[in-house]
C-alpha cells in the first residue's frame, strides 16, 4: 500500500509531543517490545493459506466480509459504496472514474472517542458525488443525514484518496474518494443503515496508551509478527529499513512514541500482511490477523488518517471546544483531550495551561455527581473561539513535572 504524500513525514523526527505520561509510566515498557534478538525467537512466518483456510471469518470481520463486494456490485449500477435512494441523481463519472464523499465524524462520550459508522461498523458514512449536489460539502451532508439521521455541523476536508488498489472490486472503475473530518456531540442515529457510534480504539487497539504504556498488544502480538516480517526479507538493506520503520512507528528500542503516526503504523502493518484488509486481498486466513476490527475497502485507512489529523490539530487549533457541552468540569475537559490523544496528561500542568491561556471561565455552578467534593463548572470564554482560531492553542501540551 502506498503512503499518502500528505501524511508522509520524516519518521526520524518526533515532533510536538502531546504529553509525558505520569512518572514511571514508560519505565514499565516490557522488555519484549524490542526488535533485537536472533532468528530463534522470531515468530514463524505464516505459511500460504490452503483453499480450506481461505475465506474463514469470525466476529465483526464476518459482518464486514458479509458485505464484501458492496462497492463492486454497487459500482456496476453507478452507486459506489453507498445505498442510493430512488430520488438520487446519477453519480459523476468520467472514463471509469467516480467521485465518492466520505465522512469521518468524531465525538467523545463518557471519556471515549467515537466515530460514526454504518453497515455494522464496516464503513464510514459515504456516498457518490452526484450531479444534483450543489457542492462537495452539500453532497456529503445529504449522504450523512440519509444514512445516519445525524445533522452534519462544521467539517473540513481531510484528504483525497485515489490509489488504484483501494478496494477489492473488479469493475475496472477508478474511485476517487474525498474525505472530510467533522467533530460533533454524539446523538441518536438511524437504524436504517446500521448506523452506530463506535469506539475508534476497537479499530486501532495499539493506539490507546491511557491505561497501559505501551498497550500489551504491541509486545504480545505486534512486535513478534514484525520480527518475522523483517526476517523474511532476503536483502539485508531491506531488513534494516523495515526495522527502522518499525522502531520509529511503534516507539521501540528506546525511541519515543509519536501519537501522530497513526497512519504510518497502520500502513506498516498492512504492508507486513498483518491486518485483515491486507490478508483478504490474498485470500488468506483472517483469523491470523492482529487484534483490531477491520473495515471494508480502505475505510480503516481513512479513519487512521482522520485520527492522525485530529491528534496533530488539537495542538494548535481549538477543535476540542466543539466536543464539549455548554458547561463542564476541568476534569471532563482533560479526559476529552486524553481520549483523542490516547495518553494521560499531568493534571496540575494541564490545569495550569488552561488557566494561563484564559480559555475558560467559571459559570458559578458546581457538579455534585463527582464521587467526592463538588467540582466547579466552567465554560469557554466567548472570545476564545475567535482568538484561538487565529492564534492557536497549546491546550493539550501538558507536561509531567
């Protein structure tokens, strides 16, 4: 899989750390999270699947593969990957190229980051750009509201995906997908297309460092499989290149974890053939895939792009404001930032930054349902949204003291 130019960076540079975890957190990194060691301790490279193994599915992967070919069959009728209502106009297509609109809609509920999905979590809300649509955003809003009944607020363009190998369909058509990122408050969705809010760490369990640094899945599953992938390279230079990429992507062998490299990590695992989306292309046994729920086509790749963009964006833009209720406690604000970043922040330093930047003001009320002393309620200062949209905010850059 090719790496998106907009997401490709000098992987040797870990820029803009969100936070340093609480004291001692990184010292608990398991020794097995290392790429050192000989071939004797490498996990065996899986043998090519037999015909009997190919096609075995389980859990959510089965649901996603139950829809396999959705884009293929739909494209034959000019529908792309979405369900076209009878009143919809024709999709815009030129010489086998079609335009598709995809939404990455994010909310934070009960301290967990959630993304709006359809088709039992296998797809992001999406649909073709049609001649009846006044603009790209108008088309996106129409599709999201039809599929989920969720009104679409502010969105911004995320990235345009046009790789040849983006899906498994065999129609010969070229799908250009224009994706958008939006932040919202979670609301009730329609059951018509199995629309539902899902925790994004179900798709990327290795990205959640809040309760374990690093998550056990990295040492238990990812590192051994990456070692096997490296060992399978006949060329020494290629082995070294793979090792360096893995060290940088997953913060191994003493390198720091860069929370923004969400897309690079997913694409590395895809290239190594360790995620269901890669395995299915070769007719392999998806039961051997790493933990993490798959999606159809390249929608998990698009979701990874959205998470990476958001993790970078919360460092210099006031996007978190759109996720908060009208009044909130400082702890609730901190938990929202932590949910997006996938890391714990130092409480006192976080509150000092909020106070120094004059982001919030007291409402005069308190929250009593805290399990302890009543907590003061705050709201964002009215002028903050305008001021910070220009100057940016360092809200998440809390450092442990």
